[in-house]
C-alpha cells in the first residue's frame, strides 16, 4: 500500500537527486534535499485540505489529480511560475526571462522579490477566503467549540467573509502605501498593484469556488438517497459506498484544487530564494516536495485518515488562515520560512492529538456503556 501510493514520489526523488549531482555536484544535491524537506513541511496542511476535497471525487479524477495535476504543480508552479513572474514584472519575453534566470541569478532573484507584494496579496486573500468560509460554516463536529460556535452564528450574515477579506485587503494596501511614503515613496505605485492583486485573488476564489460549489450542490439529491440507503443498510449490517463526484462537478473541484495548490506554493517558491537563486535546483527540490504532497494527499484519502481523525481538517484550515495572514504581513515585513512551516505543522499536530484524545474518550464511553449493558443482562438473568 505504502509503495503503491508513494512509488512515484520515491522514483522522482532518486531521479531528482541524481540530476542535482550531475548539475551542481554534491552542493546541488544538498540544496535540492533541503528544498524538498522545506516544501513538504510548508505544504503538509495543503495535503490535508486536498484530501478532504479529493475523497469526494471518483477514481478517475483522483488519477487525473495525480498525473495532470502533478505536471501543473511541478512544472507549472515550481518552474514556469517563477519565470512568468520575472517576465511580467520586468516586461520581457519568457525566453529572455529564462536566460536571465540562468545567467544573472542575482537580478532574477531581485525581480522575483520585487513582484512579491502582488503575489502575496493574491495568494493571501485567496487563502483567507478559504479559512473564513470554513470557520463561518456551522459544522456538526467542532474542534475549538468556544471559538467556532460564535463564529458559526456570525456566519449566518450573508457575504460576511467577502466583506472581511476586502477590509483586510484595504487595510493592507493602505498601510503599505503609508509606509512607502514614509520611506521615500519607492513603492507607492505598488500599493495599487497590491490592491488589484488581492481583488484578483478574491475574484478567482469566488469563480472557481462558486462553480465547484454549484455542481457539488447538485449532488445533494444523491447524498439524500445515500443517507436513506445507509439507514436501510444499518438494519441489514451492510455498508453503502459514499456518493462521489464525477463529470463537471469533479472537473471544477479539480480546478479548485489546482488554484488552491498554487496559492499554497507561493510561500514555498518565495522561501526557496533564501536557499538558492538557481532555477534548476529550485525546480528539482520543490518538484520532489510537491510529489510527496500529492502522494500524501492520496494516502490520507485511501486510508480514511480524515474520517478517523476528525479534527485534522480543522487544523489544516487554521493553518491556512495563519498562512494567509503571514503572506499578507510579508508584503511589508520579512518572516522566515521556518516560522511559516512550523505554524502549519504545530496546528496540524495539535489537531491530530485532539483527534486521538477524542477517539479515546469515545472508546472509553462505549466501553462503559457496553459494561453497563452486560451488568443489566446478568442481573436480569439472575
């Protein structure tokens, strides 16, 4: 099971590290290994959220996610995206951008750094919307009940998450503009870019999330039938498979997953420049990490881990909220990528431990109930 799920990741790791040795020697090997670990640690929460969505999709679309999705994630976000940033920000052609990345790595890094405010605004607002829509939804299972219960009540206000995201974006862009004026106005023009990029992130979320939600809602009738079938199955002791997405619903969920992955990869790509300016080593290291995130997603789905550890999804979404805030803060202030990675790992570890404790409480309660029933049966027999 483990080899079947992670087989491709192991193969890509070997090929990537061998390529790193041929390209950059043992120094290149070390850099690629470090980048791989960085990507996995920063994107672990991505795998948990992906799994929550992927488990609703049928086997065909899960395979698409692992094949075409990997190509988009590895080559699109980890190789093409950094080059596209430079091409757009420097107003040069893609071939010139690639040449610049290979021949003048310091200039390439500077151009990517200059484009960071717009990248962070887009990704930050997109991730913030995911977090807000999650915490404002009234859920049967609550992790931090003292916080989630009042937020669920607030969530009954229409478009509240959109209003909060826009307010956060306005405050961020205005603060950025004020600070730019105080420091000589070097980045005043970028305040407008931050605002536009943030709005673009919001629009992207509303379109992709809205379309996937629309087709997901069309499955409600099927889920109602599934519920009725499960009730009947309980009487006969049989298990009914869950209704999964296919067709247009699965397609738009796939698009949603890809945009989500893109937003998660922003911090990994930007953080990679703290380790190397070499686009080849960067693509190899982040690509290997992205493969493991994909495999981990499928492993969580196939093992049913999210069903067994019910707070994992909560922890991942809180990690998303933290990452959104961090991305927006990095528009003006530098935050070490280790902090970014640790925040997500700590929140998910906390949610995992909480899930284990919950499972133990439930098992103890069931044991107590079973013991009580046995005593009743014995006493009635006497």
